[in-house]
């Protein structure tokens, strides 16, 4: 498995900061990582926030309450 990950043709990835406006918790600055499968249009997009930040606390709150609205 390690040899596959070391090959550059297995997948490409990009990473950038994104700011989104969430209707319940407001503005979030997230790390957006995109992993693309080689030879495919398949992409995995993962948005995370740095541990201990207000953005991370907001994501944890959203994970705990689910799709409910606060108002």
C-alpha cells in the first residue's frame, strides 16, 4: 500500500482555505482538501477546521445538533 501512495499517478490533491457563511453558526473558515482519483472524475472533498478554534467548535456544534435550526 505504501508503494501505491508514493506513486504520483494514484491521485492528485489540493488544499486551500475557504470561507463559508452558514445560516446557523455564521462565517466559518475551513481547510478544504480535495483528493482526485487518477483517470476518473471522482473527487473526495473534506472540509475541516483547526482543533481548538471557534470554527472547529462551530463544526462540533453542527455535528451534535444535526439538521435542526436554532431559531
